[in-house]
C-alpha cells in the first residue's frame, strides 16, 4: 500500500514537471508566432543543432580517414624522420581542434591520442621489419574504430539534458562503445605480441610502446564513459526500477 501511495505521489510530481516544461515550450512557440522569421530561425536552430554537430563530426571523420589513406604511402625512413612526422601530426591536430565547436573539442582532445598513434604506426611500417604490414593493418582498423566512437561519444555529450533527466543516458551509444573497446583491446594484445618480435632498435621499440600505451589508456577512458552513461537511469528508469522491488 505504501508503494502504491508513493508511486502515485511521484507520478503526480513527474506529471507536473512535464506540464511545466510543456507550457514553457508552448509559450516559446506562441511568442515566436509574433515574429515568424525570427521564430523560424530559432526553431530551426534548436532542431538542427545536434544534427549539424553530428554532420560536422562525420565530415571531420571522413576527412581524417582520407588523410590517413593519403599518407599511408608516406613512411619514415629513419628514427629522426619518424619523430618529426609524429610532432608535425600533433601540431596539425592541435590546430584542427581550435576550429571545432566547444562540444566537439573535448571529444577530439580525448581521442586524438589514438589518431596520433594510428599515424605513427603507419609511418613506422618500414622501420619495424617483417611486422610492418601487420602494424599498418591494425592501425587502419583502429582508424575506423576511432571515427565510429567519436560519433557515438558526441551523441552522448550532446543529448538533450531534459530528455536525459527523464529517460536516462544513451544506452545504445554506450553499448556500441563497449563493443568497440572489447575489439580494440584484442587489437592491442596483437600489437603487444608483434612488439615482442620487432626487429628494431631501442628507440623505435620505445616509440611503438608509447603508441600502444596511448591506445590502451583511451580504451580505459571509453570504457568508463560507457559504464557511467549506462548508470544514468533517469526519473522513469529509477521509478520503474524501484517499483519492481
């Protein structure tokens, strides 16, 4: 009986909150009717903001993939050249970030380390002996993965706060990221195995290990992000979960 009463009280509270939000939206729409041009622009901006960000992210990802493909044939001939290529790529990515919107910057700043590692593995193909082609293949697989996880992470970051409050986190994107992380961890194990058979000098081996470490750290971060997102149940999720007890 207590549960039923509590449920009814919570239901009334939620209904009232939804009513308030709905009223605010209705008032905003009515206010916009007085100035059709301004109102339409505002409505278009609200509805299209997330779609625009997602499209920009997709375009950014496609540009990055094209750049990787174009630079696949550009391989370092020695250790010094490899270090210079890594440094130049780092500077290039830092400049790219400055041109992004604030909601995109954090995502790219986090995942840039994997993008840099991809570039580094491709560049060192001729410096690691027989394992070079295998390193490059894994790098290309990581490149595809990082573009996909960037899009999903951005969906999580840009999800409407009101929707998240009531409905909870983006479970679909979180589960997708978890799946990618699981596959990437297997790829990292392959990289570690290949490193053990690397016929290369100490400096190249150190640089290779640095790329592996960067990739591994990013997978840990993504795993934590996905787990945290799945823990956001929202009002309805919490209510239904409590009522089943």
